[in-house]
């Protein structure tokens, strides 16, 4: 068979077959006196196997390893790894569809899409015009996007967010917008905010902290002096209790 004939037989392109020759995956067949390659049935069987393996998702290097092992042990190992990889892809696809479903279920916003766990948390929070509450929502969305948050943390925070008393605490934080960093209202507010946090949240905090590198400095820069002091003290307390 000539290259065009074997390509049509096994469902490949002549370009693909020439590439397999070039990378050493398929040995060059003998040539006829006129210079054309002469392919055999054995070559067709080999090419058909290459096609099946690449359609399963194996790379050409993996295909080469499989073909080198006539006993089939390498094939079983590679296919098992491929199956595990496909399972991971399926799980990731399911997670993406859950995020999409959460996004479609909510009106368009400036911070979406978010994970289903964070979407559930935000849905429990009462409506408020508090600037501080809006900042918290934005920061949670950012941490969610970076993978710093987690389902367990969001579930605990959902209980806190649903507490109407949190609105009053946000209002007290809003009231510090024009105050200096030594305002006497800072310490009592920090104490009340920490008292509103259940112990389960501290247990859910990762051992390496609650924020990514550089986030704390950027976060504090978003607030007025007194508010920044409240947030700093809260973050320090979270870090300390989280390590404990």
C-alpha cells in the first residue's frame, strides 16, 4: 500500500503518518524502486493502534512506551493513569457547572462568578447599604477566586452572615470612617466582633494563615485609619487563635 491508501484505511492523514515517521513512532517502510513507501498490513495494524491510543488521550511519548511493551503491562499502567486523569477532569467540569448554575441563579453582579459554597454564604446575608459589608463581600470573592477560602469556612461564616446583629457591627465600623487610629471605640468594637465569631471558624482556618502574601497590607490600605486598626487587630487575633 502507498501512504495515501494506508491513511484512508486506518482513518489518518498522510501528514500524521509522516509525522509519526519523523518522531520515530513508526519505522520507515521499505521503498519501491520508484521511491514510494510500501506499507504492509502490519504497518496498518500498528497505525490503527496508534490512532486508538491517541484518541484515548495518550501523548505520542506515552504511545511509544505502550508500543514498546509487547506484554501489555505498560498499556494497562498508562490507561489507568489516563482514567484517573479523566476522573479529575470530570470532577473539575462538575465544579465549573455548579459555579455556572450559581451564577445563572443570581442577578448579574460586579464580583461573580463565585464558588457554590460562597454563593450560598452570600445568599444568607441580609441586604444592607453598609460600605464595610460591601468590602467584606468583595474580599471574600477575591479569596474565593484565589482558592484561599474553603467550604468549611464558608459554612461557618454563613451562620455569622445571617445574624442580624452583624448589621449593627458593620454600622459601628462604618462610623469610624473619619476617626483617628487611636479612637476609643476601636477596642470595644474589636471585642464585639471577635465575640460574634464562633469557635468553629478558628478551627477551620488553615494553619498557614487566612490571607495570601501581601493581602493584609493591601487590605489595610483600603480603610481609613480607625477602621484599618480594627481590621488589623481582628486579623492578628484570627492568626493567633487559628494557630492555637
